[in-house]
C-alpha cells in the first residue's frame, strides 16, 4: 500500500485528512507530540475506517527523533505536513515560539524528505499569506502583502522554504492555502477540540451555545464590510481533507507542471462573523449570547478565495454549505458535552 506520513495527525485538519486518505486506499502513519492535540482522537478514525493508526509521539523540532521515524519507515511515499502552532493571537503575544516551532519542524521534515528520498510533499499553508489583499477574491497569483501576524509570517516563510528546497533534488511539492476550516465529520466520531479558550470563531460559537463560554465577543464591528464585522471564507474540514488526498494523487500521477504548485482551498464565498452567527442560530434554534467588542490584533479585514484552479486541476469541489458546516460543528459540540464516556481518563481539557 502507499504509505503516507501525516505530521500533526492528531490535530483538527490532520485527523480528518487521515480518514480521507484511508478511505481512498492509502496507508497512514502519524507524527504528533500532542502538545496541542489529544491522541485519543485517533480512536475516532478507527471507528470510521476500521483502521488503527500508529502515532509517533515526536517533537519535530528534534531532528534525531524525527529522523528515527523515517529510519523505521523507509517506504514512505508522501508527506502531508500540518504540524504547527496556529493561533493568531498567541503568535502576536509570543512570536519567537511560533518562529521556532513552525519553521524548525518544517526544516527537519524537509531534511528527512531529502535524505530518505520521499518525493511527494504537501504543505499546509493558509490564506494568511495574502495579508490584507488589495482586491478579493484572491487567486493564487494575488501579490502577497505583509502578514498581519507572526503566524502568517511563518506560513509565508514556510512556503518560501519549501519552494526553494524543491528547486533542487527530486521532491515535488504542493502548497495548499486554505481559508477557514470549520465543522466536524458527519459521523461525530472526530472534530475540533480546542485546548483552553478557542481562538477560532466556530468553536467559540458552539461553546457559547452549550454554556462553556458565558458570553462570546465579536471582535470588531467597524470594518468596511456589509455589517462591520470581518469577512472570511469558511470551508468544511472534510472538504479541506479531501483536497489533500487529491493533491497527493496529483503529485503521484505526475500531473504537476512545476516542482512547487499552489492551490487555494476555499468555497469562494465570504461570510461576515455576524452572518456565521445567524447561520448557527438558524440550524441550532438557539439565540447566541454575544457582545460586540473592539478589533483584535492580527485580524485581516476581509478575504475569500477564487478556487477555480483547485476545481480545474485537482477536480476538487467543496460539497458542504455554511448551514451544513454549522450543523456538523453543533452536533460535535453536543457530543463533547453529552458523551462523558468518550473522555473518561483521556486527560482532556474542555473548559
């Protein structure tokens, strides 16, 4: 079978991608030090796919430990690199931690890719690389503006590291710039588990609705948008996951035209924060308790994708609309609340 290494495989997007890979005939191993994730989530993968996934609890910033994974798995065909810290606000508060973790881990993975001749590499990038664009929707050729946060800077530099590395040697890479992943697997066996207070909008909404957060704050109501709140392109995590499988297929089938290609992953629709709240209220039947507050450092005003390239070249079509995204997120949140046995002895932080 085709063995794929997924870094950050216990994370939100990583675990959904593992499910999609397995369902499309790939064998998967994971590397995750579980500093921002919970290894028990792989039990959900097994429930969905019937496959038990091996996770190496390794800090990718440690080169020797990283290399040992490759030494033990010399038949790795491709790598999907998710492992990174991702909270915009935290990156503003502690930029050096983000630069070290996100970039050193990437460099170590690429060193091992070269040494062990793993020729297919998919990098988890982000729409944050566009900064505050002059026009939207953004295409893959939209000029990159200064990133609004150290997290965004690590994605810009990460893309440069990958693109320069693959100019030499046999590695072929795809950079996937995705927008705002939300929702959960329809089975409710896997979903997003924020550690501590959630930094992203949708888990903040669902945790407020379920009572974990007393009052949610909308950050900024004076932006030049339809209702004054930020605009984002929200996309279901299972749609994002499938794009990674298609990207690997694309590389393995040698359809790539360059050593490093770029694809936007978004629905092509921009929703304001207040519109997302309204969509959640509609599908849940719950009136959300929220207040309007000041802007948050590091936030881009408005961004959404032109996804024509991914549709035309990867044959990737998002299938979930905003209400389905909110519905699956809500079902997952209710599972977190109601199924106490799911978390017994798991040492998981839900508050």
